[in-house]
């Protein structure tokens, strides 16, 4: 008759508290089994384990010795160590087997294999889809599992579009390979950085963990959204000019879409010294495609009383997505009239010196 304490017959019993254990493929399960002699004589019993499939292995020990027979004094007990190795290639379900003191008593044990197993490697993630623009770093968490019976050295690889960067990290360090013991796992961080010119879209990035005997693969999905960026400059890149007080100066400006998404409703604004004027033609750009440029004329008129010297104006390109500013230096030149007056004064002074020389030079 079987009880929760074990099986009893002829005053000899086998006992272990955990008679059904759940475990994954490749697990090692350790039991401590007491053989209890409740009789008045020494019991010397042959031991066996039956009911395990041929692909399963076990060891039965007393102390440090592998045994198949044991003697127990009257009223005492001996402890046995049973280790059962669940194979990697195994079906899901309950496997029942028996520890036997032959012809005397038997202890039924069960192992619930929680999943179907195979001698292979596995690379998995709970979230394989990430989204960001082409300036973002997309970060994925993955788990690499060695489901083989041997230690494995995995080479980590990925296939990314040209210009992208792919980095594997383990234990917070960038790596290109990792080693795993049998039936062990390693947590990995996978970082994807799109190139600056990546167009918006959905990209599938296959990554692999490879050894000479096994491989594991995983497809990551990167959703790259458009980025917004613009530049305000001039055809030759120079952001300085010269002008005369009170006179209008024509400037050539270039608007450039340096992002990957279309820019809409671009406005041009300015911040000028007091009483200066500036107008743009056109004042607004309805749309600018990624990588496209547009040319704009600006007409700058310094105040008529502007003192000669250097002035800094601020030009701004903006819409709801971007706000780009550039400092434009304007040098106010001396008016031409003053220049001619200066020349005349110099010539008059020279003429006076000549007359004085002629009048007094011979005395």
C-alpha cells in the first residue's frame, strides 16, 4: 500500500518529501531518500531504479559511493542521494519511475517536464519591436539559452543596413561572443543605431548566436520615424557682408532640409539693430522635401544714421518642428561723401604746403 510518506512492507520503508517535481528539459534533479528499518533485524537490501526511459540517466549514492545494495540496522535509517538527469530531447509531460528495495518496498516518483525540449540553442526576446528616429539608439533585451549538454562558445552577429551600428552587450560590456555552460542562460542587450540618412520605414534586422555545433537566430524589428532638421546659410557659406547706412543691400540665403522628413510652413524671421529693416522674398516656404534646398532673397536696409562699424543680426528659420538660427555680421562702411571730403582735405593740405614752400623756401 502506498502512502504520502512512501511505501511500507515488511517493516522497511522508503521516504522523500518531494514525490512530484516540475523541471525543464536538461535539468538535474536531486533527491534525498531515507530507507527506514522498523524491524528488529538488520536489513540488507538490493536497490534499483526502474521506469526511466533509456535516454534518462541517474546516479544512486550513499555518502560518496555509488551503490546498488545497502544494510540498515534495526530501528535506524540510512539516507541515499538520487540524481536524475532530464535529457534535452524530451517530450512535455509527466514521467513516473520507482526507487526499489528489491522484493521489499518501492517508492514512486514523478517528474513533470514543463516543455518539449531539444538539443539546441535559443535566442529570444519579449519585445522585438522598437521605434525611434534616425538619431535614436534602439535597445532590445534578449536571452541566449544553451540547451545542449556541452559548454558552448557563441559568436554574436547581425545583418544591418549599410551605415547602421549594431552592438551586443553582456554584463554591461560590449562583446562579440559569450560562453555558456550546459542548460544555462545569458542576458544580452542589443543596441541598434540607424545611419543619419536612413529613410523612415520598418526594417527587419536578423541577429544570430553561432557555434560550430548549433545556432540560434532572432529577427528584430526597427521602426525608423522621420527626423526634422534644417539649415539656414548662404550659397558660399559666408554669413557676413558689408553695407552702407540708409542703402538697401540684397542678400542671397539658402534653406536646406537636413532631416529625413518633409518640412512644412517654414518661416523666416530676423532680429535687427534698432531702426534697421529686412524683408524676405518669399517670406514663407510651403514645403521642403528631405535633402532639398530653396533659395531666398533678403533685402537689408541699415538705418541712415548707422555709425560705421560691425553689427550682428540674427536670422531665424522656424516651423513647429525646427528652430534654426544663424548670426549674420554686417559691416557698415563710411559714406562715399565723407570719403571724398577726406580726399579733398588731404589734397588741400598738400596744396597749402606747396604754396608755403614756394613762398618761404628761398629765404
